[in-house]
């Protein structure tokens, strides 16, 4: 927000990109943990 109000456009986009990449990394980590700890669940549409 400070970069936006100070017209520091490159810093603003660097912050947006950083937060986006961190969000993606956390999402991939949580998906991997969910797959690891919920192996006992059946796949959707498996017919069982």
C-alpha cells in the first residue's frame, strides 16, 4: 500500500508477485499434505 501511494510502481508489482508466489507455494504444500494424510479416502467417481 505504501508503494502504491508513493508511486513506486516496480516495488508494488514486486510485492504483488512475491505474495502471489508465496500463496502458490503454501497451496501446493497444503495439497501435498492433504494427499499424504488422506490416502485412505477413495477417489471421487471410483464406484466403490
